[in-house]
C-alpha cells in the first residue's frame, strides 16, 4: 500500500508534536509522564525508520515543511536533553545523600546500639 504525501508529512508532524510534548513535560519536571511519551515518540521514529519515505518525490512546499519540522524538533530535543541531564545530576546528588545518610545511621547504630 502506497503512503500518500500527506501521510508522510503527518508522520513528521506527529514526531514534532511528541517532541514538544516531551519538552513541556520536562519543563514541568513530570518525569513519569515523560517516560510514557518517550515510548510514543520512539514508536513514531521506528515507523519512520522502518519505511523511510522518499522525500525527493514530495513537492517543494512539503519538503520545506518537513525540513522546518525537523529543525524545530532538533532544537526541542537539544533543550530536552539539557533538562534531562540537569535532572539526572540532581537525582545523582539525592542518591548520594541517601547513601551517606545510610552510612551515618549504621555508624550511629553501632556506636549507640
């Protein structure tokens, strides 16, 4: 079954929407929600990669729209990656503090237990 030009463009629009949704969730620090939408985004990417469309066959207007969507998606992905890295660093610090607290509790328990 042939994929129409509009179907191809809609796949890129869906990828763009999912990426912007991810970025919104990251800005709100909704990490569980982000994980769910990442799965959706990966499905879209997998679909695009499984049957890559021949973009040269599209009209100039559609090619330009897809190029714009991909550029905006890349900008959003960069900010998303930066925000996730910050969260990862914060989480690492929290886990280190929890580890230190456990060690201190054990020491106190041995000293006074």
